C-alpha cells in the first residue's frame, strides 16, 4: 500500500447557527479549524417541516393557479 494516500483526519469544531459548538473529526481544513454553518437542522426547512411551510406561504396555491393541479381531479 502506498504511503500518504489518505487525507489527514483530525478534529475540528462545528459552530451551529444558534452558536452551539461541538467537536468532530473530519478531513476538512486542518487540526483545530472552526467550521461555521450557514444552514443546519435548526434553520433549514427540510428539517423544520418543509412542505408545511410551503403550503403556509401559499407557494402551492400559486403553483396550482399557474399550472393547474397535477395530482387532483381534472375539471373536464
């Protein structure tokens, strides 16, 4: 097996959007680097009930008024 073929695996600190931190091991950056997240499970709609928020904001009704209901009964 060739030497030095694997990336360096070291500890870094992850900072969530609310400021909480945790330490994990990664190949990103270098030992002791801090990764500040812009999107995480606390803020991203996919983890916060994404489809419900789309309906709340009226995006589904805008889509249906523009393109018609793809899954509902037809008007014919």
